């Protein structure tokens, strides 16, 4: 069973920075892609950033230029560096990994980590 464990959330002031980590229980080479999603109260879960097995990245327009997704294959970990945080970035952030097995995509989710942006 694949497990994803997020960490790094917390309370930060507007304009501040945080780095989220998502540690996988297996080699991240096993995944087609890994990404970060977020869900604020009363809103649907939305894509924040994704990185595929080739290292290509994609970002939501709302975070472009402020957030950076990266990975460390040796540590089986994906990171989300968040700079210039705004109150609207506050949400529970979830890590997602997509694994292809016999041609089918399997999605795995972490438990989420809370990010609060407030003065």
C-alpha cells in the first residue's frame, strides 16, 4: 500500500514562506506524476502544482511565480515551496501521486497539512 505523508504546514503571515514536504513510502520513480492540491472551506479541491516523471511542471495560474514544486528522488519526497503567501492561499494542502498499473491510473492521497495565512 502506497503511503504519502505531508508535513510543513502551519501559520504564516501574509508575504511569508513555507515549504511543504510529501514523503512517499515507495520510490517516486514509481509514479507517473506527483502533485499538490488544496481545499479551502466551502470550496472544491483544486490543483496547485504537479510534476511528472520527466520533471515537467505545471502550476495553477494563481500560484505561478510564487510556488515551486520539486522532488528529491533519493529521499522519495516532493516539495512545494510557497513564497509571498496570501490569505487566499490558506487551505488544507494534499499530496497526490499517480501510479500506472497495467495501463490504469491509480491515485494516492496524503492526509493533508493545514496552511493558515493570517496576520
